[in-house]
């Protein structure tokens, strides 16, 4: 466990009070305001309001400018007296007109719907025990990521949670007991910053959205707080959630969406520095690598600085443990490496990963973008492996097309690539891997192993859509087989929340704004399919208890992971005994894992001797479920077999 060093934290906070992160500096005696603009700006008006929305300004002040070292203008002003509880906006003039009111680009508290900044004392947002909050000590190689959406997880009455759809749900004992029983140790939260697509004044409408439409990057979303009108509530409740998860030994990872904004017109970026935060095409139109109408320009100094300061702010103020970059392939490599360096200075364990692709063509040289294929050039940064995902379930482009899980041969090498965590391995033929032409990971901790996430169909729907006539028994067997590949990969395993409850989304491929009836978890499934949760927790327990499954080093993987002869739709491997002599605290000897997607049983051959079976059919238990002899060993149909001596 790491104690926060108070002085170091204070120093870090002071260091971040630069032009972007220091738009408001509150004290009871005065409030200071500052905003950075392009040199062409003619004037900046600051308005103070009594409310977060509506009403006339209490005061309007013209800020004064001075040049920044970078050649921009910094507009500053101070108002005497205690403004706590008031709200503010900036309004920047270019040419003859003011561009419109904005809370600035770096508001850290806002009123309802994020239209005005809020003047608060950040220390008023700290829960009483915040001073004792510590980040759980979990190395990247030991992480088990659980991706959730606040509303999916807790909105249904079957969850039994008192704060359905709110940050606070994750602070409740029942929620934490479930996560602990499952065994995951990091919660990856879908966008939790202030986003635009849910009207916070109409929460009674129960509108759903994933939240990939950023408004204020450095403020928690109001719709997940108990009172979006109270600027303190969302900040404090977010911290209460972090505090409770940390106390339970669970890390908190934020899904960050710096690659685009909800819109260009009216975005705080655009109102402050027109076009400076975005990439433009040669014809002056906005490049659209995000598929959402625009793409930001991390290669521009101000956007790079914004991203660095934003992640540092979340790490320092909210004690965040990791960041998942949406469409990371839109950002440039240099920016991602700068973020790695800055976050390592706060805590080297802060985990960084992202989608190593874009959703369209970017207006930037492809070889300088933070794509999956460039992960080798970004030490300490990981990417999702669509290789193992699609080798298991089938291609993202066609929900009806099956792969390994359906008993279709030809995907074995892609799965072996995934089992080895994307690092160079003498038995993996890279030419036979579906989407990769080189081993893109230097270390297995750069590889996110998964079969489903919020995007595309969840696992149950995908299996049903791609394998006609699937029985419930087969559905469960294949679901468990899929996750066994994920959880025995040397990469970092990642699962979508609710898979342990055999969730489905009624076949909806893209549920970003589907109602709760599609997206919610049905907790009664825990009683309906107890064998599923039991297997997931047993499997995760096996992984966590045995470092052989997450050696954490490419060299160890190459030396100690050996694949057995490949058969059609069967991948088997041996984790060799002797890890102890190489500094790995492994209590088991030889470990064998076989993944059989065939509709018939198959056999593998292992050395003679007595072995303890820990996974077979739909059972997984670290203490063992049977004893078998070596030689020719039968692997039951459509399931995994794991045994050790
Ligand atoms: Ca919002």
C-alpha cells in the first residue's frame, strides 16, 4: 500500500497551476481567474452568477492580458471577497464579436449541465476519510480489469442497491461484495467526466447514454451524482466511490475521451482558441478520425498540454489508478509517451491503455499515431487486442460470422498470439495471426486480452448471433471457454461487466443510447445461472493465485510457456515448472491448459504422472476438483481443461 505523500501531492498540485489548469484559484479573500487564448483575442469578459443556469450576471469584469512564453495571451483578473457558491463564465472576443460564454477549458466544478464554472473550495469536496485514502498496490501484470457503465451496473431493482445509476452505488457494500466475490481488482468506468448527451435537469426521463461526448473533461458527470445542481455533490460522491473501492483493494480506471468533443461549435475549446485544439483537413474542413464529426490535435502544443494536465489532475485530485484512452490511435505517439512519463512521476503503477485504432482517417501522418502497431514504441502503454477477441468470437464487421468458439478452424495461431500476450514467441507464426504482422508488445503487460466490451455485441448475444441452434448448455460452455482463453493469457485480462451474470442486450449491436431494459444487468441471473459466476470467480482465483499465468515479462514467457502440438480448434500449452528458480513465487509445478472448441472431446499427450485438475467442463476451483493421470488426457468438448502437478 502506498501512502500519499502530502507534501509531494501539494507540490504536484502547485506545479499544475499553470495557464490551463489554473483557470480558477479560490480563496476566501479573493477569487483569481485566468484563461489562455490565441494572440489574436481582443478581449475577455468574466461574468459572475448566483446560479449555475439562468439569471443575470451579478458582476462582469474585463480581464487583462499578458503574453505567455508560448506566444499566446493569458487573461487574468481577481475579485475580492468570498465568492464561494457563485458561478462564472469566460467570453472571448476575436475580431468584432464575442464567441459566447464558456466555463473555460479546465473547469474543475460546474453547475447543472456544465454551462458555468462553479466557485468552490475543493477541500469542501473531500470525504472525511479522504486523507487516509491509498492506492491499492497492484502491479500492472497482476491487474484484472472489469469494464462497467454506472447505469448498467446498478440501475435495475434486482441489484438491490440504494443509489441506482449513481457513483455512490459503487461505494455500497453489496456492490463491493460482488466485485470481491468475482475477484476483479480494477474497475474501468465508462465516461464519468461531464458529458453532454444526458440533460441533467431532466434525470427523471431516465435517458441513457454511454457518455462518449465530452463537455467538461475535468469534472465528474452530474447525472451520476445525487444532485447535479450542487457542484460539490458530484465531486464528493465520486471521491466517496474511489475511497470505498480503494478500501476494498480495487483500483479505479477512467475511460478518457480526449480524441473528440461532443461538437466543435460551442465546445469550450472552440470558444477559447478557435480551431487550435482540432485537426483540419487541407481544405479547412474538420478532420473526422473519431467518426464523431471532429478529431482533436494532440500534436498541437496546447492540446498536448491539456491532456497531460488533465490526467495529472485526475490522478492527483481523485487518486485515479489508470486511464483507458478512447480511440488512442487518434493521438500522437509523442503525446502518449509524455503522458506516461508524467503519470509515472506520480505513481509508476498508474496503468495506461487504449484503443490502438481510429474510427476514420486522421489528418496526421499514420506512422506517428498511437496505433496498436506502434505499441512497441510506447513502453508502459498497452492496447486492446482485437486479434484474440475476433479469433475467438468472429470479426467486428459481421456479427453473424463465427470463429474459434463455433468450432471453425484456422484461428489457432491468433489465439496462441493472445495467450503469449502479444510478445515475440518462437512457436507463434506471426504470418498466421489475423490482424497483426508483427509482435507489437515488448512486454505482455502491453496487451489487453478480451473477448467482449461495451462496443459490439456482448458475448452471449454474439454467440447466439453467430452460432445458429445454440443450446443454453452450449452457450454457457462457450462463454466459459472464451473467458478461459482471456484469463489464461499472459496479457492483462479485461472483461465486460455482467458477463459473469450471463448478461445479454437482446441482440443490440450498438447500445450507446438504448434504454435500461437493454443495457441493465439483471442481478437475478446470479441465482438463475450460479454456475457461471462460480466459474468466473474460480477462474479468476486461479489466475490471481498463480503468477505462472501472469509472468509479466516477455523473457519469462518465452522461456516458460510452451505450446503443445496444435490441433484444429484446440490450443493447448504448458507453463513449465521451475518458475521459482527464476524469481516467480509459483507454488504449482507443471501446469497444462487446453482450450477445446470442438463439438467433440479431444485428447492431448502430457508426461506420465499424477495431476490435479482445477478446471474441467463448467467447474473451476483452485483447490482442485479431481486427480488424473498423465499420458493421453481427454479434453471434454467445448470447454477448457487445466491441471497441474
Ligand atoms: Ca453532463
